[in-house]
């Protein structure tokens, strides 16, 4: 038993060149964090939205609703619109109308 104890103590007192070399390599090696979840999220988003560089750049189109259209014109008419009105155009129209009436702050 004494021989085992002496061997274990003798290893503790000797400097270990292997561990020193390994610690030097680790300290000089730069660890780069890679967020795999955000990479996967961007890939899924790109697939869902599509590649924006491949889409043609459309010139802004003319508004469908006349600039003289009023809120009452929309409420009083049961006729469908001649063509669909883009959501952004309808939101702009309603916000402008509500601002004029003091209903939107």
C-alpha cells in the first residue's frame, strides 16, 4: 500500500507539461459562440417570407380610393369596391379620418 501512496504523491509534485501545454492552447484559442437557434429562425423566416432579393421592385401604385372619398361615402354605399383596397391604404384613410374627427390621438 505504501508504494501506491508514494507513486500518487510523486506525480502530484512533478509539474505536468501536458496540462500546462493544454492550458496555453486554450488561453490563446478564441472561443466563438454560435447561436444555432437564431440561425435556424432566420432560415425558417427566409423560407416563409421568401428571398427578398428575388422579388421584383414594384413602383408604388396609385391609390384605389379617391382622395375625395369620405367616411360617409364608405358607410352609405352597399356597393362593393371595384377592386380590392390594400390594407395599408385603408388604414391610412381611417387614421386620417379619425384624426380629422379628433377620435385618434
